[in-house]
């Protein structure tokens, strides 16, 4: 025996349906189980314009009932109708919004979603028109027409209190093997292989460096560096050593111009390098001399602060693929790191040196960050 109204199976000869509360006429043999017909738009004879229990859902949900003349989702994500009072008289599960006439409606005058949770889109008229975000979460709806827009990509600024993804992941074991091989190569070639050794180490260091989630790469060659060495030597001799002040800047110009992000072209559309160093020669020379003076006066202790100043100047003048950097390390932290490295290197008879080198790189690069205020994008 089935309820003639909702089709629920009945036990015995009840007076009321235990599911929908419909009164069972005495002597009734019951109806048949209701079935849903998608193509016909009906629920065993009840059309979309009729609700499940005309005028009520257990006689307590108000005129318009479960989903009014638009059914549960006829005109939106979950149905919407000015006459749909749904789930309790005047409590408005959907009428004019999530709770337009209910005390303390979710979003101002038109509730959770003006004209329905999904009328004409996810929330036509706004996530909360005149409510959640004044005229809509995104002007005329979270996605009028049914779609939710993809927000534009945003490059987050640097936040000193969070992990911004700058680090160095090279290992002491890797550089240990390189140093052994390079020592042998230097002896065999009478130091002529030095440029190739330095470029190989430089490339290894760059490819193990990540700045704010972007891994670096390097395409400089030993031949270029060798040519620069010859130039620096000749000019220093001709100028009686005066040109040596320019050597550091020339080196940084070359190094930075060949540094770029992994997977990104190092050239502009016109074939020019998009990475460079534009720091001041005056700053480089001044910081270098000040660091040497500080180291001499403090018997080497001030070297950590001198190195820290040199890092600030170097990274302030560095631009990689349009990104400007800045450095946040401190001389005190570097001093502690140097003390640890000296002790461990001494205890291990120099074996710890490659690991000490990596420890310094890890500290330096973890404190280098992209500066959105000074970058080109």
C-alpha cells in the first residue's frame, strides 16, 4: 500500500502518511509509488507548476512550497520565484534571496542572492546585492549567466613574517666533489682552467637558487670570463692599478646579465638582455673599502657586517628579468654563521669547508626577495 500523495510505502492501514502527513481516506487501497519522469518534467503526474504538496510541505511551509512554480531549480541553481516562500512561511529559503524577509538576512536587503541563490546565474544581482559587497561580489553577480569568473593572477608582495620561497638547495656533497676535481684540473693546466672552474661553480650555484618561488639559471661561458680577465689585467697594468676599482662592477655586469629564470628567455623581443646590474660604482668601492677597514680594526670580527653591507648593495642593484630584489640579512646572523663554520672546518681539518660554503649561500639567498614596488611588472 502506498500513499496516494507522495508514493511512500505505508504499513498497515494508517490514517496519515508517516512521510508527508497526508490524510489517508478510510477504506483507501492506497496509490502507486511515485516515479520521476525527467523528459516529462513531472513527478508521477505532478507538473512543475504544482509543487509536491500544493500549498504546503507537511502543511507548514507556506504557499509555493518546496520550489514554487519553478520547481527546485527551474530558473537558476536552486530555483527562484517571487512567490516561492519555501521552508516556512515568510522565512524565505529562496524568495528574493537567501532570506530577504527573514530577520537578519544574510546580505542586506536582497539577501544571499538577489532573485534566488542561482537565478540567472550563480547569484544574479550579486552575491549579496547591496549587501555582501555592494552591488555584488563582482558587479551584477558572482557570475551572471551561470559562470564563476576566474580572478586575475596577483603577484603577492613580500611579507617578512611568512615563508616567501627564497632558498638555496645545493648540498655540500655536490660541491665537495667539484672542488676535488677542480683542484686536480688546476694543477694539470697550471691554473689556465680557472675560468672554466669558476663558471661551472657559478652555474651550479645559480641553478640551486630560488627567489620567491622562481629558480634561477645561468648561461655565461668560460670563454667570456677568460676574455674579461685578460681585459681587466691589461687595463689595470696600463692605469697602474686604478682600473681595479672597476673590476668588481664589470664582473657583476657580466654575471647578472647572464642570470635569468629557469624556463624563461633571457632576451627581450629585440634581442637585448633583460637582466642587468646597475648599482653605483661609488657604492661598491665605498662599501668594499669600509668593510676592509672594519675588518682590520676589529681583527676580522667586523668582516661579517662588511659582507652584509656588500650584499645589500649588490642585490639592490640587481634586476633579473624585470624583477628588482632586496636583501634582509643581518651582520649579527652572518657573524654567528661564520663562527660555526670556522669551528667545524677546523675540527674536521678542512673537510667541512664545502658544507660551510653551502651554509653561507643558504643564509644569503633566503634573505633575497623580489621587490614589487621597484619591478617592471
